[in-house]
C-alpha cells in the first residue's frame, strides 16, 4: 500500500489547527523551517517516521491517526478527509458522490 502524503499532510494540518498552532509555532517547536512544514502539510515531501513521531507528540495525536485517519470506532471517522476531498469538487460531482453514498448506506 502506497502512502498518500497529501492526505497525511492534510491530517497533520487539521491536527495543527485543532491545537491552535500556526505553521510558524509548530515549525519552531520542531526546529524546522516554515517552508519544510508547509511542504509536509501539502504532501509535496515525504515525512520521515522520526519526524512524524515528533509531529504527533507535539500535536497530541497518534501516528495511526495521521497515517490511517481517525479511529474507525469514532463517529467522526473520515469526516475531515471527506470534507477536504470534496471541497474543491464541482457541485454536480458532489451531488453524484452524495447519491452514491446514500445508495450504499441504504443497501
């Protein structure tokens, strides 16, 4: 399974925002440049496991949450990921995705 660094980056960004940290604040705590952290959040750079562990510790989330999304037992499972996936889609595609999801839920 290949890692999707854009999704991982989005999860890191969401966790940072939930902690009310700016990129500058978090970059300073990690002792990295703001540009590096920005590239991590955009998924244009592969974050090492060591750096991921540091990020997770500072953001108070588990590596599993960042790599796999929220716990499957959570009512919020994939909500943030779906939001970011759909936010730039045109309305007609969002409607189609909604209709498909509704059908799946009903069956």
